[in-house]
């Protein structure tokens, strides 16, 4: 953990991570397998975080890759495998939409980390990060989904695509501002926080769940449009 950081920042981020996992667990209809995989992954990364494993930044390839590559491989498998495709169809679209509210406290934590000189300004809503817009509009999108109006699904699809773009924007900036051999931004204030527990949970858990939620929602909405299209 970052010794000089106020404990309330760690606490808020920890609660945000647990909320993210809980909402996804509910969206997956309380799947014990899903929960077990996520919890095991968090425990593993927590151990590595406390061991200062990720604070060695001059390795090639960067150790940071171990935070993000396994979840990306798992997401790829889910979308390509038969069992994964069935899993996606069974997800609760409404909860997948509500899940994005966690991006609001994440952005507030990032801003607090910037004020304490542990992330660059470009990772906050004062810089290049507009991800808070996705989080703050998530309840509105959930309302459109529940309204059962014909236009609502198209609006939700567009929102998911735009919000996915916001997510990818901050992910790229966060990775390229981390103190690795590939660093391109934030040289005066690198992205140091994500090398420490509990903030390693952001790239290894919160971001993959948010990413998967967008991709799954887009797939489900496009499938519904295809099924609803008149046959000729």
C-alpha cells in the first residue's frame, strides 16, 4: 500500500471494487463459478501487490502485463467458445448497464490520487479522462432499457459504443503513463498508483469487468436487432 496516502482513499476504492464484483455477480445470475474465478484472481493479485512485485518497472516485458493479459485472454475465450456465448445470452442486460455507475467513484479516486501525486492529471476528468460521463449516465440508460420503448435499445447500443470508446481512451493513457519502458506520457508525474495494492485491482478487475460488460451488452443488443429484423 502507499504509506502516505489517506486511508479513506484506499477504503473507497476497495468498496468500489467489491461493488463492481457484486453487480457483475448479480448480472451473471449469482454464478458461483464467476464469483470464484474473480475472487481467486483478486487474492492472487493482492498477494503480488503486497510483495511489491509490480513495483519493479524495468523488466521486459513489463510485469504490468500480468495484470491485464489474463483477463483479456479470458474475455476472448468467452466470446469465442460455445459455453461462453451461452453465458453471454444469459446475462442480465439491465444490471450490466447499472454496473457502470462504479466509474463515478473510480474517477473520484483517480482525482484524489492525482492530488496526492500518484497519477498524472491526464488520467482525471481535468485531463483526458471523460469516463465519469459514462458512469453518471448509466442510470439514465438503465431507465431507457426499462421503458420498453422501441428507440430505447438503439439509444443503449449507441451509449455502450461511445462509453466503450471512453474506457479505451483512459486505458491507453493509463498504460502509456505507467513507469515502464513503453511510457509515453506523464513523465513529470507517472501513473504510480496502479503498481500498489489496492489500486492494482483497477486494471486487473474493474476495467476487465467494465470492458466485458460493454462488449456483452453490445453483442446482446445487436443479436436482438438481428432477431427482430423482418425476414424477406
